[in-house]
C-alpha cells in the first residue's frame, strides 16, 4: 500500500547537545551545562511539601481534563496579583507542560494548511510541532534592528495568506522583549486581519529591568501559554497552562480528553502552592541576574561582543561569525576541548543560525564562572577557524 510520508521533523539540537554532554560526563570528564534552559535551583520548598502531602493524603489518579479546580483558580488569582488582570478560572486550562499547550493551541485554532508566522530566531519546537500537524510555519527573519522581535512592517513583507502569529516575550533564544506598545501593535495587526494571536509567556517573571506585559492586559482574544518550568523552577514536573478565549474552551477540552486524559495529578496538587513561593522564586531570579552580569562582562573580553540584549529569560544569543560560520562544529569542538556545552543557532534559525550560539545561564554561578575560565584558555577563540 502506498502511503504519504509524514512531514520530516528536525531534531531538537539542544537535546542532542545535552545527550553528548551527558555521555562526556558519564565518562568522568567535566561538563559545564549551558545548553538547555534547565534551572539549577530545585522546585520551591512549599511545592515539594505539597507533593509529599498529596502522596500521603490524596488519590493520585485522573483529574478533570482541564485541570483541578484549585489550581485553575490559583492561576486566575496569579493574573490578578501579578498583572492586575481579572480572568475567570473557566478560561484557564492546565496542560501537560507548555508542549501540551502548544499542541492544543495549534489543533484548536487552525486548520490543515494554515500558515502561522514565527519570528526567527525562535524556539524550534514551534516549527516542528506545526509541521507535524500539517500546518505551515512561516519564518519571519528578525534582526537586531528590531531586537530580534517581529513588527507589523516585517510581517507585511511576507507573501501569501496568514492565519496566525506566535510571539515570545521574553524570547528563547535571544532573551529580548516586546514593550507594551509594541505588543499592542502586533495584537491590533492580528485583530484587523483575523489572525489568531498566540503569546508565549513562559519566561515571565525572569526579567532584568522592565517587567513583561501579558497579552491578557490588551485583549481577551489571544491564546496565552505559560509553564511552571522556568520561573517556578519545575521543569521535570511537566506542567503548564493556557488562558484562552471562552469559545475555544469546549474544543480544547475535547482534544485534551482524548490526547492527554488529564495533566499529571501529583504535579497539579503540588503546583497550587507555587504561587505562595514568590520570595523564594525572586531569589532564583537574582542568581540569574548575577550570571547574566558575569557573561555580559566577560564575553566581550573573549571577542564575543555581538550579543542580543537579554532583557529577560536566561540566555545569551551570541554572534560568533568572527570565529566561525559553522556553529554546529564550533559547539562540538567547544564541548570536546573545554567541556562547555552550548547550543548552535541552527536550532533556532535554520537559515542564519550557522553564525550564532545560545548560552544558557540558568545554572549555578559557579558553573558560569568555571565555564568562563575554560573559554579563556580555549585557543580556538584566539585564532578562530577562518
């Protein structure tokens, strides 16, 4: 029987680098992990206590497909206290990580062949999930002139029909942010053209100056995606959430019932306590801020002076074209010769990422300092490959 092949999905290169780094580590060699956005800090203490209590006192079984009511209410309360935005818990959907939220968003908001605009550089899973669903990811090349963020003027240059726009502020891999008026301009642009606006707000709370604006402060028609992984330091708990327009709740609930049954129940019971841990979480952000400060001071001394602004999140996106035009090879050599693991830019920008590298500073300050010491002694940064 002749069958049409599924679309080819690119690997998530950051995970490939992590695998290579782990193999090196298992061999007894030093590794300084700067390849993935994995906070070095544990989950907040009250979350861990709540998880232990849930194991002792609750049935860890299936929950409502959209999440347990106490967690949905806690998330809605968070928008009131953190942003001053009122939303009903009925619009909150708890998901199996932000990955589950992206899948539910794309399936509920778009039809086969629809074209969704993504800023490049950007998180590679956006593109790969869209491709796997027979949707079209329309890459929008963004440069430092617009802080690596999309603008209406840039989108206007694209050809063909457009059905959606996904933005991230703070962004992965650049850490750049949209100011409130810039975010409003993109939301208005989508509203006028009947394009679905999706706001990835996973790195909210991790900012180093101006606080991030939630799209919920500007519209009720956007899809908002967030997660307990980054600010809340709960990567392995696989728990995220969405806030969606009322009309999307029923179709998303049906999809969630069939695709996931329910989000992880233990993680949900524990996460209710996460919003009572703000002091602890803010201390984590202070560590990221210190790590960022070290890299922004030391990288230029190594010749890595062309850096994205890193206004939020915990990444430095470095232009390394003065040393190489092959950052896959660059990152492989860097891991082999220094133990520093970082991610080639091709993960985030298939067309221009060959001269960029993303360094994560989500680890400990000791790791950052040790990595810098190794790079200072790396001959490649002195002579390059050109």
